[in-house]
């Protein structure tokens, strides 16, 4: 795991009497005289917040705004960190998760901060359920506290040892405890995915992904090697793998709900290109720098499966990864080659750098052969999606509107934005081939949708959704994000 060294817990007590290095309180935008817990601390500090921080310093409570105030021994905490929650009407659990992340990053920059205590943000004036608030605070804190410094000789270790939510109401503490437990599960899955995506490509090979999957407790795992993949008829997947010295692995993880009432069978597929050089259609060096992240969807799927035992969704989950590298070795597949996918359809290779859809094609066929009700594939698939939606929104498309709507809603609940793109028949024209059933690429215009139309050829009967996380999975200044994890977890639990 990335370096998150602190724990999150809850305790019953009075904020002003609880010792800590930092006490975190909040303020909505435009409030001049604080109420609730912030008001109580203001009174204990003889009006320092209202008279000095707000009155003289002009602290407005804008979202993410912070102010550090010494307490001069008037309360048990050494300092108070006031954080702005923005306008009350705009406040929601996603904003709470985000502000919790900002608080941790701020505290990491302060000196000698080992213990942080915090109000149960959002449960008072915000009006949200204490359990949901505690879950959002925990997720934000543990995701915000993540650092990937495995390969740094000098670790920038945070001194934070614990974050404690303090509330004087017993029922709130009980609910917060349950929320913290859930928040830790989600944060673990997200940070697990980030670890794998941030890893160097020489470590995160197809073989290593398979080994990690096999170590996950309480799920069934089957790993197919090259010979077995050939017997499965996965000609598109194997073609992509040919140019690398690293052998391909097809990973099938299965979680079966202990509940006898479980009815849904769901397959989640994560694109697992462990490094993408572009193959013989070689990428420019600058475009290759972050191509270790082309297995971010596979990392997300593995992260999700690590917490199945704790989540206990009332469904059967099949997690699939066609893991390989796309390299220009002497056996590499070539433009003009004709590949035969698992369902017998033939594909003319128009561009070897459109490899992810080839591996997904065979994975989709495999998923549908399992007789699942629903298939969700997650992939860093197209630059076109990044151009269309940027780095904060993932594209989604599929064959069932109800399923797409539900996934968008589940994404929104987890703070992940999804935007539906169309799969019009007009796009099929672009994939036509004179010598095969289809080409693997078409026009650059509408590239994300054309990739979706290509994938649709390999879906049989099941309800299906394709989520393109090319823009959201890896950010230049932040590294891997764990995109898709919260959306899929919410969907499985819904």
C-alpha cells in the first residue's frame, strides 16, 4: 500500500477538552457568527474566530479555504484549523470528501502534527446522516493522505498518527463508527488500485498482476497461461501480446455471495495493458512516458476484489483481466494482420496502437459465455475521450439505458463524474473492412464512440456498459487516481 500511516476513529467527548495538535472545525460561506460546534469553540476562545479570523482577517468560508489559529492554551488542542465548506446550499457528501482530503494535505505541511481531532462535519447544520458524513470524512482523509514514495531514498513521511472524530452524542458516535468502517474499505480499494497504477512497468507485469490476484483472500481465482488462452480461442488478445517477452495472463476472479437470495451475476472487466509502447505503430516518446498507467482499469478491478469479503455484495461478481504488454518485438502483430476473436469474428489490424479494444473483445466474449446478466468494462481506451471530456469526467456508453443511468448515479454518489456518449449506427461505417468483418480503428472523429461500437460486436445477450477512464485514471501532478473504483463498488452494493 502507498504510505498512509494514520488511522481514523471516533470518540465521545467535548471538542474543547480533547487534547490534540490540531482541531478541525468548519464554517459555511458568509457566516459571521458561528453556531454549533464551531460556535462552541469560538466561545471557548473568547470570540477569536468571529472577531479576529472572520472580522479582521476576512475569512469568508469559501470552499476549501483554511485558516490556522493558535489556541493559547484556552482549549486542550494546540491549534484550530478552520476550513471553509462553501455555500450551505451547495454542500453535499462529495464536497465533504473533498474538503477532508484538503484538510489532510494541509496538516501534512504543518509542523509537529501527530494527532488531529475533528468535528463530524456535515452532521450538524449540514443536515446529513452521521454515518454518511463519517464515511466521506474517512475516505477523504485516507485517500488524501496517500503517497507513493516506494522508490524515493528519502521518504517524505507524514507525522500524522491518528485522526479522531469527536462528538458528544452517543448515537452520532455509533453511526460514525459504522461510517468509518465503510470509508476505510472504500479507501483501501482506491489506494490499492493507485499503488498498482503508480508502479513501474518492470514490476507490474502480467505475471505480477496474476500473482497479486491469486493472493486475494476469499475469492476464487483462475489464471490462464498462453497455451490455455490459445485453447480458449482468444486470437485478438494473443496478437497484442506477441511483441513482448512478458507472457500474457488471462485472470478470472470470482466472488460468490453467501446469501441464497443473490440473483445478479455481474462481470467487471479491466483493461490490462501493463505497458503500451504502441506496438509497431510506435508512440512518440512523450506519449509513452505514462503508459505504465494503461493497466489502471485492471488495477481498479483488483482493488475492488480485495474488499469483496468486507463489502459482501448480494451478487455474484466475475472480475476479468486480459493482461499483456503491447511491444514492438520481433514477433509483434502487424498492420494488415487479420485476427480472429473468441466469438469467431475477424478483425483487420488498422493500427497496432488500438490494442486495448482487441484484448477487451476477447474478454467480453469470455464474460458473455459465463452467462452473466451484466457486463461492465473499464478501460483507459481512447485519447478521443480525453479530448471530449477532459481529465475530470469519464465517458460511458452501452446497450441498456437503465444500467447506464444507474452507473452514472452511482458514480455521482462516489464523487466520480460520468457522461454518456452515443453509440449510433452511423459509427459502424467507419469500421468497415474490405477483407475482414471489421477494422480495429476508424475515423479520428468520434473516436471514443467508434471504440464503443467496436466493443459492442463482442457482447452477446448481457446488459453492457463501457466506461472510458483514459482522462481520469492518471493525472500529471497527482499520479494514479483509482478511477472507477468508487463507482463500481456503489453499483455492486446498490
